[in-house]
C-alpha cells in the first residue's frame, strides 16, 4: 500500500501518499522499510511511510538519467516553463489542503504554513518564466583562438520548491529527498502531473 486516508482539523479527509515517488509513480521501498511520522503536538503516530535505502536511491538516479537522456532532454524550454507553471497552479488549487498537511506534519501555525505554500507556488512560477530565457556570454580568449561560449546553468539542490524548479528550468533532472521527520508535505506535492519519464523523479 502506497497511500492512506488521513484527516486534518482544518481541511478534512484526504489521500496521503506514503510510498516513494520514483519515475512518476508511487512505489514501495525495495527493502520494505518504513518509519513513523509523529504529530509534534501530541506525539502520536500520524502514519508510517516507506523509507528509501541505497537501492531505492540507485533506482531513482537511473530514472532521472533516463528522463534526462530521453524525452525531457528534447523538451523545449517553453514547454518546461509551462510544466513548472502548471505545478504552481496545482499548488494554488490546494491552498487549503497543503498548509493543513504542513501544519499537521511539523506543528507550524496554519497561517505560517499558508505563507510558505504560497511562496512555493511563486517560486515555481518564477523559474517557469525563466525557462526560455536562459542565455550565455562569449568569453574572449586570444585573437588566434576560438571563442568560448559559457552557458548559464540554473541547477541547484536547495529547498524542495527551489531545487525542483531550477533543475527543471535548466534542462536538469532532480532526485528529491523529503524531510526525514516531516515527509508528508513533499510526498503530497509529488503527484504524477508531468508526462511519463519527465522530472520530478
């Protein structure tokens, strides 16, 4: 089982993914390991989620490489930008649920969680706008030598929203690790909204 029904005080019942999101689908960990997610307000167990091991990471990296060498590599910058903006739209469509899950998961005040989720959408839309505007510069070497063009690379591994959007914007691929203690929000955000074999993997 890679999902369960949970309930938050503010948004009601919802389906919470508990598996590992690899190659655009929810799967169980190879070794079948799980860990408990604890409600910080009362220290009760919210649920158990699948734990990734080195084997699962290897599979995720292979999926990311396949996506990069396959369809994603030939996806136009304009389409990459549209996909990131689509993800931003999905975040905004769930401005009640996502902050509620974030609050349940880590005990943050719901008002602060709403602000964080709004920033996730804004970040995704920002980099979606940059996707077809990546440019470089010509570096002068010596008169008798070829010129070298340096291309800007928008790739980084930072927070969930920043890391995903920059990798997707800059022709990259991403392997995300959700927070070890509070994994519910990131697992909920990773839904199969991108075409098959495309990031996020």
